């Protein structure tokens, strides 16, 4: 919203449904709540918002999403890649079937996640003047204690295989790397 708006953006919908549908790159910073199906099929964009409606991060395959407020029901349904970080997440609103099957995991942020979240909070505050981001930045413990990482474990295993190949100086198009990737997706 306009910086002179008198309403509280974190308590009002400032953008509609299906924002960043199929996004492949770029960044979006939204100060306020958005409608349903935020970041559906996101495959590479970085998105920050202060609350989402139902079906957030549905069918997401890549990218990073930071939610600084509530989510609607069915969060992460069909999510096969990427990482979402959610403030004060209610696990009951995450897709239950994906959690039960192990397709999605919920965990506190690790040190790398804390760095990512801190960077996104700084960028969000800079781009939007968000009071939510500013408050969280001033409370160092909030990132570790109030955020939950939503991540498909198979995606994490694949990214680890690719990172190791890169560290070892192996071309990621090498067939042995792709054999390891296939194994990572089929064996937890």
C-alpha cells in the first residue's frame, strides 16, 4: 500500500489471488496480506509477504518464500521443491497428507536459514518499510524461535547431492551425479 495509508497493512489484504503463479525468477515484496494460491508453481522466485490465504506454496518446485504472518489452510500441498519460512506457523494448516507421507517436513531454521531469513527481512524492510520486518530484525531470537522451515526432504537431498558434486568439481550433468540425484529422490 501507499506509505501514507492509514490502515495496518498486516491486517488487510493488499493484493489478490494467484500472485507469482509459475514465477521462475525475480523478487516480490508485499507489505500486507494477499489472497489465495500465493506462490503456486513458484520455481525460482524469492517472495516475501505478511500473510497468505488458502493453498499457499501449492505445487511449488523451487524458489524461496517468507511469510511474515498467517497462512490459510492447505499450505504446501504438492510442494516438491523450494523452501518456505513461516512466522508462527500453525502446523494444522499445512497439507496433512504431505506431512503424513513425509513429502514435507517442518523444522526450526538452521544457521543457514537464519542468515537467509535475516537477509530477506532486511530487504523487505528496505523495499516496503514494513513494521513487521523491522520488529523481527530487532529481535535476534525471533528468527530462531518463531519461524518454521517448510521443506520437501527429497528436494533437500537433491540439492545436497548437487552441492557436493560442485564442491568436488564434478560437472552436474555427469551421469553419475544424476544417478545420485535419482537415488536421493527415491530413498529417504
